[in-house]
C-alpha cells in the first residue's frame, strides 16, 4: 500500500519537475506542443500495434493455439496508451517503451521467467504414508 501511495505522489512531482526544466529550455508553448504531439503520435502508434496484436492473436486462435503473448501484449498496449494520454514526459517515455514490440517481448520474457521460477518452488513436503485401517485389529 505504501508503494502505491509513493507512486501517486512521486509521478506528478517528477512530471512537474520535467515540465519546469524542459519548459525553461524550449519555452512554454513548445513544451505544450511537444506534449500534445507525443500524445497523438503515441495513440496512433498504439492503435497500429494493437491491430497487429489482434491479427496475430486471431492467427494463433485459428491455428488452435492459446494466444498468451497476444493477450498480455494487448493489456500492455492499453496501459501504454493510458500513459501516453496523461500529460507528461516521464509517462510518455514509459508509454513509448511499452508500445514497441521489442521491449514488450523483453518484459514478457522477464515476467514469464519469474513465474516459472516461482512455479518450480516446492510448496509441499515429500514423504510416504501407510493407510491404517481401524477395523483390522
């Protein structure tokens, strides 16, 4: 819970800091224009990649395979689009990184490796048992 609260406070502070720093370098109008341009380009590219992911997922379904990567990729693209809609440079950078297929595959491999490691942990104790019937005395 504390990490979420920290993110809720930290992200706007980082964005405000970046607005001030970049705005002082290139001017207020250029900063606002850059934010709007990155949002439009990002949403357009997210739509393009989303359609590619949908096509790939449908081809996986047609070939009778479970489209796991495509499902996770679609969710990642939705999150990336949300980040690109929020005004700010830090969220735009994260959103653009999530849109590119290369970084999505890296994240997918990272999380799938972590899940496989957790899955291979034994949550049980191995042993033998003998069924004793109480009626046989």
